[in-house]
C-alpha cells in the first residue's frame, strides 16, 4: 500500500472518529450477554444469567434462511408451552435473570409469532420488572401497537435492503418495502427501535446494506446494530467467505458519517479469530459506540484512543453509548 | 463409558470439576482434553491457542485460550506440570475438540509435577463421575449452557 493510500485511509478514520467525538461522550461500551460464556484478560462476565434469550418456537422456523437454518435458535431457551412464557420468565428471574430477549423462528411471512404472548409480556414487565427486548421479524401495524401496549423496552429487526436477498436468502415473497413499513409502524407507536444490518448477508457479498442504512436513517432509531455474516456449520453458507475487511471498513465509515448522532454497535454475530480482531479495531477507529464480546486487546486499544470503557452484561441492543 | 443427557464420558480418566477437562495419566505424562458436555456447551471451536511446549503451568493457570461459538476464554490447567506436546492437528482444525473430544481433539500432554497431591481434587471412578455429572448436567441446563430436556 503506498503512502497516498495510507494517508487517505487514516484521513477517513480520523474524520469518522471526529464525528464520534463531536456527538458522544468519550465512553465506549462493551457487552457480554449470557448467550455466550465470556472471560478474557480485559472483560470477565460475572453474571452470565443476567440477560437470557428465549425462543418462542424452540428451534422451529418456517423460513430456513440460507445463512441460519435455525442454528441461531438452538442455544436459546426453548419455550415449553406447558410452562408458558410468564412462568419461564419468573423462573429465570428467580435465578438472577434481569432481562430477556424474546425471539423465535419466523412464520412463512417473516414474522415471529408474538401475538398470543402479549399478555404474558405485559405481566413480565409489570410484575417482574424485567427488561424485555423483542426480535420481531416483520410486523403489521396492530403488532406494533400491541408491542407498545405490552411495554417492551425495545424491538429488534434485521433490515434487508435488497429484494434479491429477501427472496434468495430469506425465501420470502416480499420486498424491502415491508421492512421499511415495519420501521414506520414501530416509529408511529414510539417504540425503541434497534435495527440490525447483517453485513455480507447476500452469500458473503454486499448488496442491500447501503439501502438498509438509508431506510433506517429515515426513522428515529435508538441505535443501529451491525452484525457480520458468520458462516455457520450445517448451513448452506458454511463455506461462504465472510465479507472482506475492506467492504466492512467502508461501511463503518459511511454509517458513522450518515448517522452521526445514533449509537452504532457491533453485535454478537461476526466471524471469530483474526477477522474479529480486525473488525473490532476498525470499529474503534471509525468511532462506533459499542462492541459485543470484544476481541482480546480491543479494550486496551480503545483506551489508547482516549476512550473510557464501560462494561455491560446485557445485549448491545439494550445498551446506550 | 457412561452416557448422561446424550453426552458420553469415559470412566478411565480423571475429571477436573472446575474446568470439565479430562486427564488421562500414563506414568508421569498426562494427556488432557475437554469433556463431552463442556465441548457441547461451548459450541463449535474456532480458534485454539496453547502456551509453548516446555512452559511450566500450575493447576488453575492458563495453558492456552479458546474462542468458540458460545464461549471465549482461557483454558485453565487441571493439573500442574510442563507442557511436553501440543495437539498440532487441533490447532489446524479446532472442531476436532467437538467431533472427537476424547480422541483426536485432545489438547496437550504434560509432564506431571504435583499429581499425587492434586489428584484428590479430581474426580475418578464410575460412581463418582456419574454422581458429579448428573449434578453438572442439571446446572448446565439451568444456566442455558445445554438445551433443557
């Protein structure tokens, strides 16, 4: 790489970092929710039970998306219909859990089957005082209204910005407009929106990510969560190379500049090993606000950049910068 | 070999209750690896690193580190000794720890330095192993480390 290129890269990093400094305090958040046991030299998870994921559908999902095929649901606590959601939450609460992620597989229309659980969710909020985050999938207006009425703390949805990806990866017969409509419904009812963008979702390639970013920009989201395609064993994408660091770096740059006042977090899902180390350093360089399960050495790197680390044991979708 | 919650456990090894590592002793050399329930709870191993051959490690100290789908952290030595061999095949293919935890997925071999004293802290014998694992399986379920049955 010649010095001109190096200078250009450094200049863009400095530009993005300056945006962060102008709009946020000098803290950076690190997260280690109970989805994974985590203990490094820099960050030791003390209460892995603090925030737990629950799947309303067990490991069942009608979509069988190419990158997941229900694998992401497997480590979640499966809801036993005989026990019920409230009793499950109560049992977890008694064992020290203070927050839950309500997730699950999707139906054929791309929605998580939430509707019959709203009374239980309201009780979890009102009687147990637990923090409740919800993976919603696509929603209609009535679902958004009921989510608000139930008092959930935040809603999460993967925003897909390319019709080809919706069809070929998610096997859904819809368009990006459905994702934007979900954002609009959430916004209409004042829900705390934490949209996710999966970088490289189209078989490791960037396709709809920048359109997804544009859609999200139009709504008052609480934070933006970036995750990276992780080739999972047992899925059709297990041999797909993850997106290149160059593409990821470019996206971090543009996301920071296009959403200067919105906290941007690196979520749990991303390739491990050297790729993760590089991504996490880029996240700091480009002024992102938080990282889940940080690679060893990244906390020290953030300190070198003048940032003050804060540590949380709940989801990055819960946190604030 | 005993089976608990669909996980298999040989009974001719010692187990460290703190780490769920198995220790197979032959003379002064111990081969060390991870047991079946622990590998299952950690998800697919992606990166494994070990301290250098020749380095001394005391029980409870780090002999390396692992990054897996559901676990990131140090590998704490179940016994004290000097690392005399590391499993190069595992370094090349970390998923061997998931696929064959008692065979090709072993971690390191150590020359033991304090085993006579330390073996009292390890679990051995079929009845003891079974009793310990039944309690552990319940704990793993409650903590969500393995699927509830």
